[in-house]
C-alpha cells in the first residue's frame, strides 16, 4: 500500500459521490435503506428431486433474457419437461417447453437483477458478470453504497480480506464523513462494522484519530438513524475502540445537536464504563447532566436509567427509546 494508491481510491470515491448527487438532482437527503436480505444462488436444482439422469438432457432450446440469448438444455421425462440454463445455474419444470422457458425467465430474474445492480453501482451499462472479490479497491468501496445491502455486505467482506494490504484507510474514513451520497447510511454501517477492529484498517495513530473524529462528527450531526448507523457508531466508540480519544468523543456527543447522536452516546457510555472503568464517575456525572438538561423527555428518562444502572453495577440496561417518527 502506498500513499499515492490510497489517495487515488479517495479521489475516485469523491468523484463517485458527486456523480450520485448530480444524478439525484442535487438532493443529498439520505435514503432509508431496506433491511439486508441474504442472496442465495444457485437455487435448488429441481431435476434432482425427480432423478433426471444426465442422459435425459437431449433437447435444445434458447431463451432471450433482456438482450441476451441463452442456450437451454431440455429433458423430457414421465415427470414432465425440464429445462436448465447452465450459464446461470437455473432449472425449471413444466408441462411444455414454452412453460419451462417462461419459468426459467422468472427464476433467473433475481440473479440478473443483482448483477445489474452491481453493474449500475460500478458505472457499467451492462450487468456485472465477474466476482466481487476480484474487484479493484476503489470499486469495492463504491459497492458499499449499493442499494442492495447484501451486495454492500459482500463488498465489505472482500475489503476485510485485503485490510492489511489494501489502500482503504482514507477512503473508509471518507465514507464516515460523507454527508452527500443518498445511500450513505448503509455504506457507513458497513464501515463502522469494520471499524470495530479499527487497527486492522487504520494501522497508525493518525488514521485512528481521524477515524474517531469522523465518527464523532457523524454522531453529532446526524438528522436520522437510518440503518441504525448512529447507534452503531456509538457502540464502536464506546464498546470497541475504547481509547481516551473515543471516550472524549462520546462525552462530547452527549450534548450533540442531533437527538439521535445524543441517544447513541447515552447508550454507548454504558459499554465505555465496562471497558474503561476509570471513567465511571465521569460517565455517571455526564448522564446525570443529560437526565436534567436534555431537551428530549425520552432521553432524560433514558439517561437517568443508565446512570442508575451504572451506579448499581448492573450488567443490563434499559432498551433505548424510539422517537415517535421512528415507529
């Protein structure tokens, strides 16, 4: 990894973000992402359930999906007509070839939808036909922003395997700083998940401190808690990084402009008290200040409960409250 390579990845990320904003008509409002739905492919081959033999696949047909033509192998048996597209590992069973082709087209749709989603996120005009783990670092970082959160998760896993050698530190920190891309919340969640092991991605003190500062800024100013990103950010500061700088960041966030950030900090200092007990008295004092002064009644009650639990040495705590607009 070289500083030049790392800078190149960051510059490509910045350009990608600005292109997304322009495509979105200049709107930088974050989009609330859907829950991650794990993608499983290939589907179970129906021919195995009916014991179709290799020698049964004697027929030929073709199927056009979008603008691509695919050869289809056909097997006619006493249990019906079977068809398979080997290139996409998809099978179907029906009463006729036409029915089988229609079922194959429908059955292959999730596979093509995913590939088109990956291709669109990478700026391609066609579907992506490769494997995510073979992409370049800048492409992997882009995929963290994919609207399909399972694609973003796969990109995250690929980045994790290259953490010690890849030029990722600055670009991942920039994802946390990002306040423009519409799909930034799920991308930030992925980065925060990686930053639970911060030294693996930011190996020196400078980059670690920059990461903590970026997380603090995210928590302090967030206008929402989509994808539970702000909650996750507090947990990373108080339950994983656990340094004097991350502790100070949480104390600052307890009086942040963002009510979502204050909620995150009130929850996260419970973990900080577990991992850094030398801060216990200050944590209780800060929570008591929140219980008296926070403008949100829900957070005043939450802070009072957390202070009481920490004073008593409890191992569990009150579930964080949800604001009316989150229900």
